[in-house]
C-alpha cells in the first residue's frame, strides 16, 4: 500500500453529500473494503437511518472503531471557497464538509485495519466497526439502536475508539476519555396576560421569574473532579410576549441546559432546580430531556494503548479531557466498554471551509494501527 491510501479513501467519502440522516454510499464504500479483509457485514437500517455493523472474528476481546458518515448542513454556499462536496486540496489542507468531522478518521480506521489484518491475519479476539448516519441529527435511530440490538444478543465490546475530532493544536495532543452528561429543560412560567396600564389586573411572568432565573445562573452545582470540570448551567433561549409594547405576557418560556459532571446526577439537578422554583413561589410547567449520561474511561488498557501509540507516531504527550459536547460514546459506555475519542483537529468542525491538514492523515492511520497492535497482536 502506498502513502496516499488514507487520503484516497477520504476523498471518496467526502464526495458523498451525506447530510444527516443520509449516508449515500459511504457505508457501502467502507463495507466493501472491510469485506475484502474478512469482515462479516451487517447492515442495520432503522427508519431513515443506515447503520453498519462489521466484525472480523467471533471471540473476545472485541476492539470496535465507531463513527458516523453523516455531516451537518453546509450553510450558505457563498461562504465556502469551494464546493463542500467536491473536496479540494489547497496549501496542504483538505477542504470539504466532513473532512474534520469525521470522514478522514473513518478512512484512517479502514486503512489501519487493512494494514493490521494483512500483517496479523490470526490476531487475537475480534475487530468491529459501528458506523451510523444519525450522529449529527436526533441520534434516535443510529448508534443507540445498534447497541440495543447487540445487547439483546449478548454481543459486547471490550474497547471502543470513536473517531471524533479530539485534537486541539496538533494531532493526538488531546484524547477524550469521557464526556459530561447533558440535561435539557423547557421551563414555562405561567402568569396572567393584561394591559400594561393596568398591571394590578395581570401577573407578569417575566417579573415573577427574574429572581429565580438569577439564582439558577449563580448556583454552584458542584466543583467537578480530576476528570470533569464543574457542572455548567446555560440558558439558550428565552421567549415571552406578543410583540406588542402594551401587553403584559401570559407566559415566559426559558430553555436551558446542564452539562454535568459525575459529581451529580440528572435527578439531583432536577430536584435542586425544582427547589429553587418552589422557593420563589412560581406557577410553572417544566419538561426535561436527558440527552446523555456522563461517562468516564479511567486510565487502563485502552487509554494506555492510545497514549503509547500517539507518542510512538508523533512524539506528542497526550492530554486526557472530558470537555466538549456529547458523542455517540454515551450510548456505548453504559454497556461496560472502555471508550475514548481520538481524531484530527477540531478547529473547523461545523464551519464553512471545514478542513484538515493532509500531513496528519497517514499518522492518524498509523496511530490507529498501533493501537490494534498493542491490544490484539499475538
């Protein structure tokens, strides 16, 4: 194999306009390559979402590469210097939607696996791929459904590497060995609509809720720990009023989110919010949505294999982090698997002119291959 393998496969994947939940031909491209090196291919389609479960081997331990072929919408095309689905190479960078998040990582996974299997055809255990087209969307019919299927038939992973773009300034400088939990709420404070000239006949929910909202913003929810920053409370939307200047609104809607550490639970946070609302004697309705539980993979076999591989290939001493948003790792970790995220730089993800440094593609494939060597080579 030549040194352009990872770039060549990246270009094939980037040419697929796979805006979530569409996959186009991405998973087929990957599946054909994997089938050629002995993988059993299982397509799992749930509703409008394509998922791929591919496995080579039938025994434990099971090392799984996980990722997604779907990408976020491009936004206004005039903000792009080139067509987001006709990848271009300029000044040593590969431009295209999904180049950083995360089609180049998918390509590196496949190439690394091909190389490893060629050198170690009788490797220990099994290698698997869990690929979805529903990570950037609602995440209802993707990884979570595949995991439910695998769990129902007692098919477990030992280690899982998610190819999310984890690096900050150079390849491998950061790996995510956990993620914070995400709890959302829509709070509706109920007042009484009326004319601004007759406030005694109305009840302004904005006025009523101000002190409670202020207290929620100032509350210290926890101090975090050695792996997690302190829990964050953020209001993302506030809406009230009719648009008229002379009408006291009847309701105030506040949407907020917790990104929370393992120091608290979702139930703890709910109860503390309700206590603050009760303290201020508000009439309200509240709807909660749990997007993901926090998970943590402490230092062990998988983290050690990844940090060693990064050091060997790049010379970088990696940093463990749990920052950032959620990933599909939140669906995999509860099965008992060790999970980490390792991929390219995340500086341009979800942006116009998304790109990666071409010089980092082959090293990423080498890192992935070295992780396989350390965990599964005989």
